[in-house]
């Protein structure tokens, strides 16, 4: 069964309406909810969301409809434009909220209040509405008004301090911290926000009441530093950048993720793997079975040399498959495009083709991350073009006249 194949079960959020008045910080959360079957209506200012200005761009030409960031994080949504500062935009937004279950917003502290839709007002008018407010530092607190961003969130959250090369033998740092790439803090917040919304929907099923969720990019990033934070909280230990595994390269130039004796019984399996190719050299000597012996600097260097000699004679995929046969957890470090032709990913539906009719072709995008009979994934259509669904949503669904729809056009930020 392919990952995206339906077996008779509806999408988990089928029938749920989400209104998104969020910039690029909240777009991943909206996409995940759309993938789960929700009808996500993306509300942009007439000049377009900030996400449309984030590269890279199709054919390296910046433009409102050419941002690959926009394409990816807004797939599966419908899109409208509204000026929430003038022209009756807020009134139209309120009509959208009449039938909505969830509102995602990134207007920041006091942002909803500024357009006359404070939480108390919203909760009074729409008691079942769930409002996810995503901001850099939260809606209150001494840093609430501070400006942030992905780099700031990763620095203050702790990810940068535990990413990179460790200090030298003298304790001095000769390399700076490394920021994980590709909008990691937005992914973290998007995943947590999605789980928050699902929990709030479940709570509403039991109580009938909506609630406001105050999600901070700063707190979200800080909560996802693996076990580093818990080590400090429980044991008082500060975990910095850990020693890196030795750099190992296969014969085709691919970097290999090689771990030697990290797991119980793995050392013996590593020796069996090398010996199956008659390249174990002296590592079958009983002395090497002692972890303390292998930790000696000269011994560790020798082991690394034996392993690197073996790797240099093999293709990275050959090493991966041979390691799997021997129960050794080694793998090549792939570049992103290397996975597109992976037969395992293809069989499981990890990628999906998304049609772009205006360009006369389709593009491959990330597809279903899981295979489930009762929780199907919906890739949906390509990201909406600017104001693409104004007529359908404003006129056909809300009942506005053509003149009223036309009057909503104009420039102004959300």
C-alpha cells in the first residue's frame, strides 16, 4: 500500500476550517494541518505574505509566485487577500471566522487587539474557536516586544551551542557555533503548534470550548535541544559540543556516519563486517574486545585507519548494505537530492508530484512522512497564487457582491 493511498478512511481533520493570518513563522503549521485534511484559508495582505519574498526562487528569478519557500510551506491551502487595516477587511475576516474552528496568527503582542479582535472578544463571539498565537518570544514577559528570527531562536534556544566542533585539548574554541540550516526553529514551532491544535480540538470535543495557545519560537527551540536541557535540570551538567566521530569517506567520496562500539555488541559486529571482506587486519586480536584498550589514543587512531582503508575501497551504498547485513549501524551522509531516486522512499510515497498548471508542469515535493490506514496524508494542490480564491471564498461562500470583492483590493500589511 502506498503511503498516500486511501483505504476508505477520511482525513483526520476533514471538515475542520482553519483561517491563517500568519507570516512565514506560522506557515508550516498551517501546511501540516492542511496535510491532515483541514481546509486552510491563507489570508494575505494585498501585497503578499512575507513568505513570498524568501528564496530560493524558481529559475532564480524573484517574484511573488516564484518563491520555493512559499510553494513548500503553503501547499494544500486556499488563498485570499485582505487589508486588515482598512476597507472593511476585519469585517470580512470576522465572517470567515464564523465558520472556522482554528485561527493561526502571528500579529504579535497586542496584534489582535489592534484590529479589534482581542481574545476576549473572539472567545465571546466564537466560543469554540481555537486561536494559535505564534510569536518570537510570546505574548507577554520582559522579552515580548523583542524582535527575533530563525538565527536568534537557535542561538537563544541552545541549538547553536551544541552544534559544531568541540574545543581543542586545551579547552579553547577554534571554530564558532554552527546554526542548523533550513529554518529549523520554524519547523520545531510548526510541529509543536500542530500538536497543540490537535490537543485543543480533542479538548473541545469533550468540553465544547475553544482556547488560546500562546506559542513562542524561543521556548519551542529551547525545548528541542535533545537531552542537553534535561541533563542540566536534573544533574546540573552543562553539555556542550560533543566530540565528533572521525571523518570517514567511502570510495565514491561520500562521507560516512561511522560509529565504533557505541552500542552493546557492535564492536564484534564491526570486526565481523571487516573480516567478511578480509580487511579486519589485527582487530580480531582479543585485546581489542576491551573498550578501555580501544579508548587509548594510539589504538583509536589505528582502528580509524583500518576502517578508513576498508571504506576507501567500497562504494558508500555497498558499505551501507553490507553493514546492514552484519547489524552495524553505518550509513552514507546523503545530499538531499540523493534520496529522490531511493527505491525505499519511492515505495513508501515519501515524495509527491504537485501540479502547477500555470507553468504547464509538475514539481516533486515532500509527501507523506508516514504510512497509516486510519491517518491518511493529503498532499493537496500547489500553494495558492496571490488572491487566487478571492472570488470563490468571498463571493460564492460568504455571499459578497462582485463590487464588494473588488473593493477589498488595496495595499497594506496584515
